[in-house]
């Protein structure tokens, strides 16, 4: 049985040099995620069907800006509405205290979808055409974020058999019991595995919306599975049918992805342009 290494969350502390600056590992993981997105999305714009639509590096940079805004706003509002609506209703100013933590992936995904819709409208592009370009570039950012969760020792897993070679004690949980390192499971599943599947699938031109549908189905299924190893939020526990909030929020993703998959293919990519 292992024990979480208790990493120092601060990667670089310059306060000792008289500079008011502390660089956290979690912030670095975000920078890595943004850098990977720029690189991967730029590679995708060189694919013939995107190049024909006139995509440029500047478009990718603008996509990143819109996406960051969508992630932050959507992720925070999703956490407020999905996880603690009652508490935030009585403490409305705390909605803006994002430095205290509290972000929802599913809310962030909705925020990104809205941001991409605005980007598509401004550039007179089809929404699904934009999402098909973006979708394969997302999992590496998710993987980076899960590494940040592991370094911080947060979002730990459920109790595990102490005989499991990689079972781990997370002192931050307050209990000295063996747990699944669920952050690493999510890193491997929602991050690396989903990236490989999407990247290989999207190397060929697919019907409009199919790549986005693959992302929705893939993430929804893998997150649903990973939630069985992740400790539910202590203020929520499990909900109906003994499912966690993360699982309930993943089900509409899978359903929406399946519906989009069935719909996709009825329109040519040229029709994606406004």
C-alpha cells in the first residue's frame, strides 16, 4: 500500500526574494493544457478539409481565448448550480470566489459549447464544424488537470483493497485507509485513452458532427466508469440509484452524443459553413 507523496502545491516560490509571486503546480497544468491545445488544434487546421475552410493560426488562438472564458465561467456556474445551489443562494458573493475552488467539468463543457457558438457566429462558421476541430484537442487538457488534482491530493478515490499494489492513502481525506488513486484513473481514461481514440478517428474526414459525438459518448462513458472509483463529494454522497452527481451528469452527454451520432452524416461539411 502506498501513501500519497504530499507534493508541495507551490512549484516556485519567489516571496523569499522579495517578489510577491508563487507559482502553483495546478496553474502550470493549466498552462500545459493551453499549450497542448494550441499545438494540436494548429495541426488539425492543416488537415485538407479544415484548410479548405480557411482556418489559420490566429483562429486557433482566438479559439483558445473563447474556450478559456467558457471553461472558467461555465465551470464555476456549473459547480454552483449542480453541486451547491442552496449554499450559494444564501452566499451569492461566494459565486465569484473561484480562488477557493469549486469547478465542474460538465458546466465547463457547456460553457465551452456556448463560447464556441459565439466564435462560430462571429466567424460565420458552422457550430459543429468548429466543435469537430476542437473535440480531439480537449482530452490532453483533461489529462493535465487530473495530474494537478493528484499533485494537490484532492478528488481522491473510494476505499480500495489494501492488497491492491497501487492502493494509496490520502492523508488529506482525514482517514488513513487505502484508496483508489482515481485521479490517475481519470488521467488514463478521460485523458490519454480518449485522446488516442479521438485523434486516430479524426485523422480521416468524417460526417459533420461525428467527431463531436464521439467525444460526448467517449467522455460520458469513461467518466461514468471512473466515478465508481472516485469518492463522491461528502456534501452530496450518492444520489438516486446509488449514482454520483458526476454519473448523472454524464448520462445526458452519452444520450446527446448518441443522438448526434445518428443525426450526423445527413449533411456535407460544405453545409457547415454559414
